[in-house]
C-alpha cells in the first residue's frame, strides 16, 4: 500500500490529474493519500473532489487523509513513498504582480517570468526557503521517498534540492511530453505523429528536439525546417520564436514561444519595438492568465468539488506512470530534470539538466547524452549561469549574488545598465519583504 503525500493539495485540478490517475492505476489503487495544504478551503475542496473519484472510479480503495497547516506537514510526510509538490509561493497577489510591475518601471518587460528573467530569479529566491524546509522534513520523516517536483523555476529549485539535500528528486515538466507532437501539428504534419521517435535534451523549458524520425525511420527535420521558415514568413502565429530558433539555431525547443521570448536577448527590446509584433510576443501574459484562471476556477470549482458522481480517466501526466514503474519494476521513460554530473558534457556539471530517464524499482536512471551542438549548449549556458547564481544567492544569503544572477540574465542585461539592475533588485527585495530571507 504505497503512501503518496501531495504538498499543495489545494491545487485542485492538478491534484485531480495526478492523484486521480493513481486511483485508476491497478498497482496504485490501494494507496494511502495524504493531502497537505495551508489553505483550509482549498484543501477541503480537493478532499471532496478526490473522495468522489475514489468512490466512483476506485470503489473507495484508496485511503485519503488531510493535513492542514505548517505544524502538520511532518505528519503528512511520515513514511511516504512518494511526495508530489505543486505550490506557488507568494501567489499572484502580491508576488507575481511585484515580479512584473517593478521591472516595468525600469523599462524591462516580461511574458511569463516563472523560469528565468528577473521575475524567474525572484520567484526562485522566495520559493527556495520553503523547499529547503520541506526537504529537511522529508529527510527526517520519509528518507526513502521519491520527490516529484512540478514547481517553477524548475532548474533553480530542483538543482538546489539535488545539490544540497539528501532527498531523491526529479523535476517534471509537461512541455517535453508534447514538444514534437505540437510541432508536427503546427506545421500540418499530423500524419507523421503516430509512431514518431524523438530525442530531447537540454535544460528545463529550453531542451532541444535533437532528433525526430517518422515510424519508418526517416529524418523529419529537413521538412520541418522548410515548413517552419515558410510559415514564419507568411503570417503571424503563436509559435514564431521557436520557429525562428529552427531557422537560426537549427533546432526546435520544448517550451512555448511566449516563454522562450524572454530567455534570450533577441526578441523583447526597447530599441526594436517592432519585434514584439513581428514575433507575436504576448507581454504580461502570465498575469493575464492568472486573472483568467482565478475567474475560471470560481466557475469550475463547484462542478469539481460538489459532483458526487465525478469520474476520472487516466491522463498523460508523468506522476502516476513514475510511481507505477517504481512499484511494479515495469520500466517507463520520461524527460526528467536531474543533476548533470557529465550527462551533457558541454554543460556545467552542477547544472540541472533535462534528459531522458528510465524509471524502474531502482528509481530515476538518467541517460548520458554526450555533447549538444555547440550553439545549443551556448544558449543553455546563458540560462544556467543565472540559475546557478540564484542558487548561490540562496545558499550564501549574499545580496551580491542576486545582483550577479540578474546581471548575467540574458534578457535583463541586454536591456538595463548595471546600476539600474542593482537598483531594481534592491527595490524588488524591499517590496518582497518577508517573502524573502534576509541577505547580507
């Protein structure tokens, strides 16, 4: 009877996907599920929803318990086999608003700000103390647990846990699963989706589709490159940045164009405002999504939490498949975020990288990739530099490393002077207040 602890169980829709999947998976049906959150209302909503799924789709075979508040976190973790986490420290208001509005005063515009850029750096800095505390609780209460992290900024958080704690951790992202399928759909190559074989490696949100073949073993990249360049020249669409990557770098990457627009110095530029329209870049996209999601949740919550006949079908979410592979020793392949340690030879050894991993009863077994094409490794390293410096800021509590991370961020440094970067960081630290630790 595996024990699954879900931290941030108030993330109701995500809890439905991961834990609902477990309830309809034969080897996980009789799991003990511990739901933990600091929000009483959201925790209760998730409990009601999952109890309905357990009753309707699982004949009440799972045991569901709830734990509310920081003083109950250890109780939720005791003897867990798997720990899943989905939290957002600081939420939309006040912290996400702060991440966007203060940089905007300095002329620095962003799209998502959850992975890199100045917003991603500060999201990481306020999230790391919570993760460090949770990791210590796992070390004490569930030392053999496998920790599945779904929280951004993925590379900063997962990289810290893997380097500075004893917790067995893998970072998980949805973009690897859908990368090649989205590309083929977008280029009108749907007939090539079934049976395709792809190979993806790099870093989270900037892993590269290094190889893609159809079911007969034919290389699809020549046609992909031709169609991508052609489509970008014909009309505006939502994936123009990644298609430009194909044109200029030769490869497609995992995460969306709105994300990748802010991971480099090429597209969001005060000196070239026409680029925003040319590449169809949605500035302030994440705050807009937050507002929409909050409104949609008010409409959706009643259906999900009050429906006593709620059913569930297994999704493509990695979580249950990883747990199933560990429990049954039936191998399963994922794209996982792990510590590099030479897996990708031309990236920093202490970086968190995204590579193919084989899961079985021994846990997470990452695959060696070798060398990335040099231009792709160089792009990754521009992001890794800032990620490693953000981790350094957290571990040393030195303010100067926050400045360093921001100065080395490719988008921030392309737009602002060093003096403005330092002033902006100081203002962000001040406005974040108690959401951040004290820095020297």
